[in-house]
């Protein structure tokens, strides 16, 4: 139930969901107090305009991503841990697992292994399956590939396959396939580390996700070296809006891409607060 609520409730706090709630309030008020309708409508408009503005989005994302800027030379460690949320399962018509926007996690993890930063790689992540349709898809794909539904439901298996394609030998990959959130990632990885007497971890995840991940892993007593990737905001993105009057105008207008990005940032801040309440950070 916590997993479901953790996915459901934040939807009403994200900009798009909050704007929809305000518009529903406006509709209800139109039947009872029409004169107050402009207030929630105006608030919904403000929420959408502010949250889709490049200036606002870039600075909010920077407040997360730039907490752990990459070092020029990462030290060696005992193991590289790659957090899930970076792949799409090989359901038809996809012929193989594919990386998504956060796929840099897998690519960077493979790069660190090839550079000799650690002898082991742990791709960490299960697969959240809602309802029976996903199970049916897994069963259909199982008959085509000969794999079990359980294997197909694990994102760690998808990442392991991609890592192998990128030159990481299967013998160097330790899968953590049960976790469904960042807290479970840390708890299950800690068990693997204890079993294999591994200590120092190079933690690979998206830069925007790194602050919460570091807090959670250190809460479990894991010696973490942040290795962020998949940066959404660079110095160029910060400087460009003020580089000219044309750029300033374009970046001041509503942008759906910025709305998506700021939602990711708000998700992380909500996650940090929720995890702190649960005692996970």
C-alpha cells in the first residue's frame, strides 16, 4: 500500500496535477460561488506558467544536481552500484531491453568498470507491475524468448544484459532484483555487500536522484562515493537564457519539456521529505 500511495499522492502535488485540482475546484465553485472562480483559475495558470519556465526549472534542478559534482578522477572501489529506473522491458514490439532518458546510468556504470574502477557491478532494481496486463505481456514474451516472467519483471536483468553488451562480463555482475524503491535498493545492496565482504561503493545514478540516494545509502552504513551522470542542467543551460534578448524571450515562455523536468525535481524533494518522515534518511 505504501508503494501505491507513494506513486499516487505526489501526482496531486506536481504542477500538472495541482493545476488540474485547482481547475476542478473552479468547476465546483462555479455552481456555488461563481464570483470566486477566477481565483483557482488564476492560481492554476500561475502554477503552469512558473513551473514551465526555464529560469525556474534550471535553478531548482541545479539545487539537486550540483550537490555532488563529479570529480576529475574517481577513486577505485570494491563495487559499482547502478540504480534502476533506466530501462524499458523487452515487451513487443521492442526486440530487446532499451534504455530510457536515464539510460546514462547503465552506460556510465559500464564505462567505470572498463576503466578498472571496481571488479564488480551491481545493477539494482526490480520491476513494478500494476495489474494483470503487464503479467500477460510477460507471459506472452516468455513463450517467445524462453525466459521466465520473473526474469522479465526484473530491471536488474535488463541492465545486466545491456552491461554485457557493453563489455562487462556476466561473471562480474551481481544482480539485485527485488527492490522497488531507493530505500529497498540500499537495504538489499547492503545485504550483498555483507555477504561478499565488499565495503566501498561507487554509486551511479542520475545527478538529480543522487542527493536522496546518498542519504539513503549512508543511512544503511554504506561507504558511498557518488558517481553522478545524466545531468539535466549544465553551465551552458544556465547561461543561455541571459545570453541575448531573443534567448531571454524564448526561455521565458511556457515549455512542456521544462514542465517535465521540474516535476522530476519536485519528485526528489517530496521523496526526501517522505523518506525523512519514514526514518530512511
